[in-house]
């Protein structure tokens, strides 16, 4: 019997007769050589196995019914040597790799039906299966399941783009953040079924009352919020506890964007398709979904709970794991197996390393690969030529299937515990490199949250009884155009900021919660229009209160948006009614606009109509009339400087183009008289608060009524806290002495400050010395007098009263005086102080020492450094001027 037949072309009719099937023989007969019918070349020698039992039993013609593969190879070798060209030439290895399966006589058809999907490959003869394995021919010709899954995933991705288009107007998310995979937003993916543990169970730290950005939100921070139940969709939770277990399965069909789906579908249509053809559709389907689901189970246990996950990568990694089963089970049938092992190891290493890229879930990859090994070992058709090999494979199968079931049960039970991380604390490092930027793989989400600014402050600086900002302290963020509503909120003080994640803003269910949320958003630097939109949301219609309206008006006034403040107050009157606090804010807005008389007339008209709950003018409304205008709305005049007209390096100071506000000095006495004639309504036994004393003294000093201001200060100092008392002293130093020579004003202010400090029993600060030196600017020897005054003040109160601002003022006065030596000495002191501060900071950082609480935070430290640069340039100009004089004299 001839087993290995050379190929022939049946399209040509032989000259001796019609073509016929050489295997068309009765069962058990010997097949005739087809070349006998075609009149083959006489030099062709047919291979005839020798007689004997070495090749199996003989038939009647002397041919064996079985032979070894080695003998067939010898036959091919002999034919190849005798006739390299012609019918006897063996086919090349490439032809064997890509040829169709060879049909052997007597072969049994593959078993059809459900059983054939799992075990049909074993029904072929052993030698045919070995040859098909060497050629890379699988059990089926087309990967039907892979094609079906690919079509379904592409259709689902198109639906994702449609949902994103309806939500934000674009199929790709660009706001509030850009999706790096070029796909829908995170909220839209969660709504469509991504794996998100808060939707699947109760997560500690993420209650069901937590609100997230809606899919339609494009602001940062978000201004359109949805509840967790709304984001999770699919009909909600049907109860108090999230229970969307199906999110272990649905993420397999979802993809984060165009980049994600292109990479996954390329791997699925190549590697996974080949596995299906070798494995069969039934076993492939079980392996694919078991790997994909287990990857999501593993990621849900140990990945960050705040990061949604989706994609078919875990399932694809599971099918890749089947190639490892094939490699080791069919090692002797593989072409160059060692080289294949090296390349597969490199591919697996690269795939796992890609899982450490931010926003990539390595747990899904590792879980899918592990489950692919177990299930693939069970269902992959393995060729066993010996009983020992078959016994080892069945032992692996009997161990793999229970192991897969146990892993599913254990990890699913662990997921529904309160803290899945406790089962394996170090597992988080399988998907994350610990660095300081990701908080050493701690926390709940990989994405950075919006940051707020925290300013260290001393407890004495806080005023719990006066939550409203002091109108006398306008921030530098005040705009010169009060009618501009597009004001972005910025922190008033920015000294040594420490960023930290902004607090979550849950959905408000009470008016107090709505007010608290507005404060949290303002602290997170939310723009004023976003705060107004959040307050005006239809979900908060029944929660708006006087406190929330007042907070919005205060924020608008703090940043100069007086027109917005008027609109908020009008809406407050229509919605919840105006109270004394609303009238106080209205007066503040009118005073900011320079309409003091109109505000006074409006308040008196209200008093005539019945006023408020208590008779008379409320104290907080009365105090708003005493508030000085914002400092930044009054441009500071530029002082003339002495410079050489011929100096090309000198620059004239830029003039402020803003319009000057009218001078209120002339109107102050008349207004004080009106206020004195209409005293505020005070309850019996109630005293004026410290802020009221501060404002009254300030108004008296601006009206040049220093004697009454001193009398009020002397009476109030013993009862005031130290910080408020020192503020009154600073008012007298800055505004109490306006007549006489500059040196005389300085000396009077110093004596008066010394008397007040002794009476109150408090110590001055560097701000006290800084204010005391201000009048010396107009003296002839400004720098020399300032240095002497600072030395005398420091000798009495200690060196702590000399700060960088004091040194900078002395250096500037020295430049004005022309005392270059003194200016350079102050610059040297400042350089030494900065070096000491930097050295101490490094020491604290290394040793971990306790940080001293900052007792004074000055805004705009960059402006202070710029002023130091101005002093340095002045010193250089003075030097150049002196040098030119010397050169001219010679």
C-alpha cells in the first residue's frame, strides 16, 4: 500500500484513458499506483517496504498496511536524490505548512453537533493529526466566533460614540478632560456598563449619596452633577445597596476609544482567530469568556475603585495563554520550539509591562492570562502518542478545572467584603509602580483631582463670630471694572500654598448642605458663573436660602463684580425675602460703586416704611457705611524719582490707565455726622464688636478727627484681643499724623505707638516698624534715618521686628538718598537671611522637625521679589552715575 502520494494534475486527460480515482478500491484492497495508469516515466521507482514485522502486517501483495514516519522520510529522500524534478520530488516545508489537510483513505468524518465542537479533533487518525499540527492546520477553517464577537464589539463602540455625541455634542470627549484613547467620557462609559465597583457594591468612602459629573458636563470642576444611581444607569439599584453584578461581563464588549478598539481587534482577528481554528468554536468560546470575566473579577478586587475599567484585553490575553498550552503539550511537533518559547516570553513580558502604563488595568491582563491557562488546558485538543503523555494531560485537566472554579468563588466572595485589599495588600503593585506622583499606589483613583489652596494660619487670626470678609480689606483680585461678571475666583492669600485634593461635593438635600457645597466649590477655584449655575440648578430650587444667596453676593463683591451682586440680591428678595444681612450687602455694593448717598437714602426710606424686625438701623448695615473704599480701586500715585536724563537704561514708571475714584476725605465729616445722628440699634448690654471699633476709628482718622479717635482707642484697647488692638495701633501710625515735617511725624507716631503698646500690654511686629518708617521717605537722609530708627526699635523689641519688607524699605530709602554703601549692606543682609531660611528648610526636610506656624501670610510674594529687583537696579544706576562723575572729573 502506498501511503505518501505525489501530487498530480487531474485537469489533464492522460493519453491512455480517462482519469480515475486511484483510491477507488474495495475496502481492504491495495491501492494501485496512479502512475501505472498514466504511463509514468520508467525511471520512477515506487517505494516498496521490506517484508517483515518491522513495518506491520502484510497483505496478499506483500505491502504493509502501516509504516513509520521515518521510513516515509527515507523514501522521500531516495526519490529526491534520484529525481529532483518530476513527480517523485517531495514537497517543500512551506508547502506542508500552508497546504490543505490531506485526505487519507479510510478516514472518519469529524463528529458533528455539540460534542464535535469540543472533542471532534480526536476522531481523525493519529498520523493525520500530527501532520496537520506540523502544517498549522486547525480543526475548522473559519473563526466564526471571533468574527461574530468583532462585529458585536464594533457595533457597541458605534453606540458608545452615539451616546457621547448626544451627551456633549462630540463623539470624542475633549472636556473637561481629553480622553487619551479618543473616545467617550468617563461618565458615559460608566453609564454604558464599564466595571465600576461603586455601582456593584457598597464601597467605603463612596456612599450612594455621592455625586459625580454627569455625562453631559464639560466644566472643570463639574457644575452639572448626577447621583451615583443615575451614573450607574440600568434602572438604578432597586434598593439602597448597589448590586450591578453584570458589570463583570459587560466591560468585555466596551472600549475606551478608537485607539483601544483598534489594538484589541487587531489582536483578536489574528492571534485569537488562529486559536479558535485550532481549538474549535465551543472550547474557544468558553475560554474567551472565562478569561474576560475573571480578569474583571481580579481587577475589581485589587484595582483602584475610583477608576472604571473596560475592554476585551483580558479575554484576548486568555486566548494568548492557550498558545502556551499548545507549545508545551506539542513540544516535539513544534518548528524550532526553543526560539518560539523565547519570542513568546518576550511578547508576554511586553504585554505585562504595558499594564503599568497609567489608565491601563494590568489586573485584567494577568487574570485573563491565568484563567486562559486553566481553561485552555481543559478544552484544548492535545495529541497524545503515549499513555504516559495522555495520563499527564488528564491529570492537568482534572486539576485545572477545579482550580478555575475555586479562584472564581474565592475572589467573588472577597470582592463583596468591606475591604478586598486586605486579602492581598501587595497586589496593588502588579498594576502600579509606587512613586510620589501616585501616592505610592494608594488611594481610590489614578486621576488627579482638582486642587485647592491651603494657607497655614494662626488660630488667633480667625474670627469665628464674623464669617463675612472685612470690607476694608479688598483683595488684589478686585477688578477696576465692577460690571464685568466673568470673574474667576482666586485665593486672597497665596503664601506657601499646599495643594491637596478638593473635597467631594455630594448632592445637597438641605439648605445648609447647598451652602456648604458652594463654599467647597469656591475653595476649589470654581469660577463665579459656575457657582451661580450650580445654585440656580433645578434640583436646588427648594434648597435656596438667605445664607446661600448671601454667600454668592459676598463672593461677587469680594472680586468686584458689583453688578452680579445686585442681581443676586434682587433674586434673593424675590425668592426668599431680604433681611438685614441682604441690606448690608446691598449697602456694601453701593459704597463700592461710589454711591454712598444713594445707599443712605435707600436705607432711610426702608426705615420710614417699617424697617426690619428690630427698631432702628441694624449694626451690620450701619457698619457698611463706615467701610472705606477698596484700596485697589484707588490708583497709587507714582512718586517722582531722581535719575539722570541722559541715562538710556532708565525707564519711566508706567502710568495707571484706570480712572481715579473720587476723594472721600471731604465727604467723610458730613457722613460721620449723619451716622452719629442715626446710631445703630443695639440690644441692652451689648457692646460694639472689635470690627465696629476698628471701622469707627478708621473713619475718624480719615476725617482728621484724631483726638476723638485717640480717646476711643484708649478706651477700647484694654478690652480688645491682641490682634485687634495692634490693628488700632497701626491705624494711628498710618493715618494719625498728617501735619508737620516728615521726621516730626515719624517721631510723633513712634511716641504714640509706644504709649498704646504699653497701655495694651502687647508687642509690636515687623508690620509696626514698616509703617513707622513710611514718613521718613520724604526726609533728606531717608536711608540713614530709617536705619537708625530700625536699630533703636529692634534694640527695644528684639531682632524679630526686622523683616525682609523692613530691609527692603530701608534699602529703597538708601537708594533715594544716594547711600550706595547702606543699600548694599541691606542687600547683603537679605541674601544672608534667605540663605539661612533655605538651610533651615533643608534641615527640617531631612530631620523632620516641627514646622513653625506662620503668623503672617503676605500675598503676592512675587511682587515683593520684584521690588527687591527694583532696588538692585537702583543701586546699579547709582554706581554707574558715580562712575561717570568720576570719569568726568578726571
